[in-house]
C-alpha cells in the first residue's frame, strides 16, 4: 500500500518524496557543497594548487577576493610570520605627527596674515593722518639745519663732526617723535571703538598689538630714512665718501632707537587706561632716558670707581646711551661729552650694542602682547 508523496523501495521502507519548496537538511547541504566543489570551474584553481577564497565583508555584504598570495606575504612564504619590523602603529603615529605639524603651520600662517592686516591698517591710518609727511619734513628740516650751521670744516674731519652733531640731535628728537607716534596705539584705538571691533574677530589680542607696532614702525622708519637720508645725500656731495659707512651706521642706529622708543610707547599704551595717562607716561619716559639718566650715571661714575661690568649695565639700561656709544664708536670720537664719553672706552663691541638695541625693540612689545589679554574693554 502506498500513499501520496512517498515511493516504494524494494530494499527498505518507503522514502518520502521531497517537495520542491522544501529546503534540504544538513546532510543534503553537505552533499551539495561537495558536488559543487568537485565540479568547480578550472579557472578557480591556480597552477600551483592553491584555491581562491571568497571573504565576505561585515559591512554592506561586499566581497573581497584574497588569494594565497596574501597568506604568503603574511607568513613570509615559508609558513612563518613575517618579521620585517613593519607595523601599522608607527604609520599611524607618523600620520598624526604630520597632521599636527600641518595644523601648526596653518596657525602660524594665519597669525602672520592677521599681523600684516593690522599693520597695513595702521599704516593707512597714519598716512591718512599726515603723520608720515609731518615726520619726514621735521627730520629733513633739522638735518639741513645741522648741515648748514654745523661748522665750516671740510674733508673727513668735517664729515665726522657733522655726523656726530646729527647723532646728538637724533638722540633728543627721534625718541620724542617715536613716543608721540605710539602712545595711543592701544588706548587711543580703544577710545575710538576700533579696538573692540577688532577683538570681536577671530584674532588674538597679541597679534593686534604686534600689528599696530609694525604698522607705526614702518611710518617712523620711512620718515627717518627719507628725512636724514636727504641730509646724507647733501653730505655725500660736499664731503665725498669719507666716513660714509659711519653715516650709514648712524642712520641704522637712528631707526633702531626710534623702534625701541616706539616699543616702549606701545607698552605704555597697553597699560594706560586713558590717552592722557599714556601721554603723561610717555613724557616722563622721555625726560628720564634723554635727560635724567645720563646726569645721574655721570654723577655715579665721577663719585665711585665702578668696574666695566657695572658701566656696561648702566649703559644697557638706556637705549639712548647705547645709540650714542654705537655712533661714536663708529666715528672713533668721544664728541658730546657726558656719561657717553665716560664709557665710550669700556670695550663694548658694536655687535653687543646692536643686540642691546634689538632687545629694547622686542621685549616691550612682547610684554605688551601678554598684558593686553588682561585689558578690559
């Protein structure tokens, strides 16, 4: 007797006929896999006997085929793990360091752009306010007066005497002009409301201070070079090239001492709360460095015998004295008298004097860039 869905077998009980919609059992799947393996296409086998394997990715179900070459590379071709020392961790560290250095370079470029933008704005405002023209005319007139009424000596001696007279004039005039240019660099912009607008932008306050200093320094240095440079042209026509190197040293020293007092003015403008306070402090600074300091130092030198180290420290404490000694040492004279003449033979090199003036230009600006963060608008 037979039923539907089953077939009779002469060797055993009847087997149930499987419907086409039913899934094969575990044994059937194994048989099907074995049959598929035995009937695989010739292209799936490699000449060396290795078989390609299919690895399914966990994400998205995408397949990536990796042959036995990957295993050979991982094991070194002889079944052992590769020991060439390469690892992905050092590569990751190097990539992180590269990204960090790139970010630092981008930050430095952005800071330079901010400083230059502020400097350009300050320069345009100074030119619009006629500061550049006024300073150039002032230095030109006083230089021409020194050349006209300085004496009638001719030749190298007359050139040296004229340069020394120009240095004495610049020691009084250039610091005063620099303080006048820079005393309102921060407090004045704050009173105008310009500083609050700039500080609201994505720019550091220290960058604003450095930019303001550089913009005004360009104006001051340009006026100094043009004004006294005209006097130098007249000297060149009258005395020739004698002591021309000393005049160039005087011109560079004049720019440097102006930059030093401009840096002091920016520092005073940063700590002052009002423009009148900054102006009063600037005048006190000019009186101290130009008039009082040398008189006190000369009295100390006349009363007490001081070692060269103490004299050098007293000299370095005043940028005007450094400027005078720098110019006089280039001329080989002690004209001018006072404390400068007393320490002209202290043995200080021109390189050390120039480095001292450079420090007077950098340190006050750096201090102002730090102190401006504490300023409340």
